[in-house]
C-alpha cells in the first residue's frame, strides 16, 4: 500500500539533462555496465556504435546507388546532387594532394567521411525525446538499461576513433611516399635541422604534432555537436515546463512561444552547423593526408 501511495518523483531539469547525456553502455560480455573512470577500454557506448554503423552503411548505400544508376544523359536530382558533391570533394582533394595515384583512394575516402559525418550529425535534428521515448518503452522489456543517445558525433569516443583512423592513414602514406627510412629520418631531423644532438627534440616535437592534430581533429567535431545537442535539450525543457505549468494567466505560458521560436531558429541554424562540421572534418582529413605527402 505504501508503494501505491508513494509520490512519483518528477525529474528536475538537471536530472533530465543528465539522463539524456547518459549512453547505453556495454562491456565485452555484452552486459549492462556503467563507466566510472575517465578512460575505460572495457566499456563501449553501444548506442553510438549501432547508430554510427547503420548510418555508415546508409552512406555507402546512397553513394553506391548513385554510382550504379548514373547515366550519361540528363541526370536526375539525386544523381546531380551526388555529382556536385563529388566534384566539390575532388576539387578540394586536387588542391591539397597533388599525387594523382593517392587521390584515387583519398578523394572517395573524403567523400565517404563527409556523407557519413553529415548523416551522424543530422540525427541531432530529430526531436530530442522521440527515439529515446520509443527505447524507454521497449528497452527495459528486453533487459536493456533505460538509456539511449542517438547522435554518434556527440560522443567523444566516436570522434576520437575517427581522428585516430585518419592518423593511421597519414602514417601509412608517410611510409608509402617517403619510405620507412625516409620517414624515420624526417622524424629525427625536422623541424630544427639534421643535427645529432637535436634528434630527441625533433622527435618529441613530431610526436606532439601528431598527437595535437589527432586530438584537436576529434575534439572539434565532438565539442560542436555536444553543444548543439545540449541546446536542443534546454529548448525541450522550455516546452516541458510550459506543458507542466500550463496556465494562460501565468508567466510560464510564454515558455511555449519561446520553445517554438527558439526551437525553429536553432534548427535552421543547426543545419549549417552539421554541414559545416562535416566539411571541416573532411577538409582536415585531406590536409593531414596531404601533409604526409610533403617533406619538412
């Protein structure tokens, strides 16, 4: 009886945001866990992993469909859009990477990265509580924790994973273009000169450069998308507070108008943000790979 008459605890604004910022986390035994340390490689964010894989497959499918349906005649709207996008990426690749052989791989890679990141960013345009509400209904019944985040690029693990992948591509091209011996010599001789006593300093500077580029590459995308997701949550709170305190004669009533106006304005502006962040990540990928082709 006590349980039946217990008061239902309504979430505060802070609890609402904390709940929406929590990932569905699993360990390698596929058990529900929670990460308690800053770095824990035994835990992975299952929701980010699933959405990033699904959206990556979708990006590859759209590009494959455009290529397979391409005609030499008047293109349809979808083919024309993909051709414009491909030409844009190819033009940027030509301006950064002058090795035609490398561009055959790097340009399609950059195009795929742009489309993939754009799709992951675009998940932020969905209503904040839409997919999590469906998951909250079905998830516990299937034994899953009551958490779900749908924007993979608002997860630092995802963005740093992609930036580390770009680093590996750069390392491969450093060895491919310069040879293993030539690249090692560059690590030891640049940027302060080919002097034996400067080798440790040069190597340290090179390692710092690789680390800084990789971390900033991933952090830039994560920071922008995390901030955008958080703003959408704050706007959703305005609408939630208005609905909870609905009274035409109270000051809370104006939160409903604020919710609609702020949500519309931020959604329109966020279209630019998600596109620009995908473009910046793609351009930095091209620039870093291009740097692997040049010598200090």
